C-alpha cells in the first residue's frame, strides 16, 4: 500500500489499541487501513460504550 494512502490513525493495520491494550476497529478508515482521496470518512454515528467509555462490539 502506498504510504500516502495509509491511514495515519492506525498506521495501515485497521486496528486501534487503547492504553489497556484492547484492540478495536479503526473508526477513521473503517478497518481497511487505507484512506482514498475524495472518499468521505463514514462513521456509524452512535456507539455503544461501557462505563469506561470503551466501544462495545
């Protein structure tokens, strides 16, 4: 994958990790690991979260 197309939030892996090492899908690229110029970033809008504000799947 070209470096300029790689998602900077997850560094192209498609996963993010919090400080307790919980892994979850990158909310910026949607888990694909890449950003395409001109493609809007789609977010679901509502997330289910626990009392520690972690997203639930």
